[in-house]
């Protein structure tokens, strides 16, 4: 139950920080403390330290209490509380900048990372701990590997197809083709890469990860996602550690889901969807499907291990 201890520690520390903002401590990462919040779709772009700090602090205290409760008496009730807190934290605090900076990081660019972005990363980490703790408490003791494989296959199919329209459109822009936009828009994108001091190849940092991600997503239902292929030096034939697939897939799933929610909010507020944002409407199903496929992969691996151990015990 070490995950519950880590969860409780995170909650206590973040509650103290939130209450400090409420009392006037510097570093409030929302509202006036976040100059890019409104344009990036932050729900807290107009937030004030007192009510926001109080709400975040009280929410963290509730989650900490649920984690301690689960340590003393594990059960479904504290698990539900932790899961609700994780969902609320992910729905309210992060915005599209998580996915934006994740994509830019593949090109070695971190110029847009500031304290509001780091606070979002901190909150996503906390939400991950909350969700992980909840799943430990809520999932059944045994699982059906065949059933999780079926679920994983369907979810993987969606997670593979959904990002392709964005990758195709972005690739066209990088090649100078104004797919769904004006030529001026394409020229401005190229100028932005130059202004950031990045090489031209950096523009593909928003396309190549999509395509690599599609390939790696297939590993969630393929044999090579469980056992390293024989041609892999030193690792060939060995089992793939579950965390090696689950952690990166969970990070991408979370970032894409949040970005998808922001794009849908913008579309609802504007009453229309621009051609540049249209492929982004698939990000929400992409992120959710990838999350389901990742969870199915983890549960299938767990069920397979449990089945082997049960057979050995006979």
C-alpha cells in the first residue's frame, strides 16, 4: 500500500501550498498569475487566490483523509472518493499546454515551460497517484485476460485511427501545403519555428511522435508489447516491464484527453470549429481510448501472471 502513503503525502503538501496562496503567499499559478491562461483554455483563467486556494486545499485534505482511511481499512468507499478527486483535479487544473509542451519537448524546446505549466504537471502527478490508489482499491482480485484483450483491441483501434487526421494535416503544413488553411497560415508556422531558434526538422516534432505513438499503441495488443523481440540487443526474449508501456501511455493519454476537452470547450463557446481545430475534435476519443487500452493492457498482464502462478500452485 505504498501508493496510498505517497498519495497522502502529495495531498498534504499540495493542501499546505494551496492554503498558503489563500493567505497571500506568492506563486499563485492561476488568474493574474497565469498570463497565458485564457488563450490556452484554462478554466481558472479568472481565478482568485482566496476561493481557489481554499477549494484546492480542502479538496486535497479530503483526498488525504481518504488515503489514510484506506490505509487503515481498505475498501471501495475510499477508492471512490480518491477516484472522484483525481477526476476533478484533471478536469479543472490542466489545459492544452500539457500536450503542447510534451510535443515541443521531443524537439528539445522548453521555452514555454513556466510555473503555471509546472504546477499543472504537479497536479497531473497528484491525480495519477490518486487514480492509481483508487484502482488498487476498486479492481477485483482476479481478472480475465481474454476479456481484457478484447476490450484492449477495440480501444487500440480507436487510439490508432484518431490521431491520424491531425498528423496528416500537420505534415501537409510542414511541406508547405495549405491543407484546410491559407498559405499565410502555413508561412507563419514556418516563421514561428525560425523565431524560436529551432531547426526546420523541429516542426516535425508534432508529427513524428504521433506516428511513433501509433506504432507503440499497437504494442498494447501485440505479442511484442509483452515480450521484447529477439532482435532487440540484450533484451530480446525477455518480458516487457508493465510500467515501460503503462507510464508513457498514461502520460500521453492524460495530456491528449485534457487537450481534447479544451478544444471542445472552445468549439462550444465559439459555436463553430475552424479547419485548423477540426482534427483536434478526435483528441478526446483518442485520449480516452488510449487510456482504456492502457488499462486493459495492465489488467491483462496482471491476469496472465495470476493465472500462471495459480497453475504452478496446483
